[in-house]
C-alpha cells in the first residue's frame, strides 16, 4: 500500500510539474501577444499622426510658401540668364 501511495504521489508530482510547465509556456505566449499588441498600437499612433499631417495641411500657408519659393527660383534663373550673356569685354568697358 505504501508503494502504491508513493507511486500515486510521484504521478501527482509529475502531473503538477507538467501543469506548471504548460502554464509557463502559456504565459510566455501571452506575453508575446501583449508585445505584438503594444507594437501594433504604437504603429497605429504613428500612422494616424502621419495621416493627420497630410490631411490637416494649411492650404493658404502652403500655397504662399510655394509661391515665394517659385518666385525665388524664377529670380535666380533670370539672374543666371543675365549673367551668362555677359562676356569679358563687358567687364572691361
């Protein structure tokens, strides 16, 4: 009877160890899922910020900045065209 009790206790101990191992594996998987969820949430926030930046543009300011830049480029091109037409003889006069 004592041997049967010892064998039963050994089996019970082995079953508890197996349950403990499986709980640890399940906890590890849950931790990975939590990390993936957190990463997905962070990406969602980043993408929403990027989308907001693109959608919430101030059209008046953007068009104004574009116009100023375009005027600067045109002035630079006109200056270059004028300078490139001069020759050494123009400087000597």
